[in-house]
C-alpha cells in the first residue's frame, strides 16, 4: 500500500485559492490560461479556485488583466511551481508517486501565490501644447508594456 502512495496527492490536490484585489478597487479582470483561453471575467475583489496543473508534467500559467475607465490596463502573471510535497515521493511514494500518480493528478504543482493585487496607473491626458511634466510613480504602477521604454537615472 505504501508503494502506491503519492505524497502530494495525499496532502493536497492541484487546485489553489487565489484572492484577487486591485488598486483602485472595482477594476474589471479577465483571466486567461497559458493557451490564451479566457477562463474568467469579473470585477475585483474576487476569490477564485485555479488549477495549478495544465496536464501531465505541465504546470499552468495564468495572465490576469486589470482594467478600469480612466486607468491604464495592467497584467499580472500567476505561475505554478513544484509542490514541496512532491519531493516527498523520494522517501514515501517511490517511483509510482514520482512518475505516475502526482503528475497525472496534477498534485505535483502548486500556484506561486495566494494573493494578487493589480495596481493601475491613472491615465493622464497628454496636452500637446503644455510643457512636459515630471511624474513620479511606483514602478509597480507602470504598465508592463511601458516598462521597456523606461530609462534608469543614476
């Protein structure tokens, strides 16, 4: 019986609960899995159960897009990682748990976070006649699409 055990499958399954919030609140969220399929659309705050496994020996990855009128949209990635209990197969579950049971059930994976907070930057209307202004914001408030244009100041 011990040889048929699988540590991660015994301790937990492949699903994880993720609390999603935003600043400002009541932002719209769209969640897509790694294949690009939208699996959820709603408003923050939200608490969802997401599967950490995408298949046999394949961890899931999600992209959460936050949007709200008057703010620049932002995205946050939620990845999966190897469940620490999966390593317990070396001692308790043996090869059956390591190569078959935990990978098939998806229990070898866990999500890398239990909380996600999307920070949206307020959209600033550009006035072509006005002189440029210095605006200081947290790097977390800068949309990922704009970060590549940032220049480090020494």
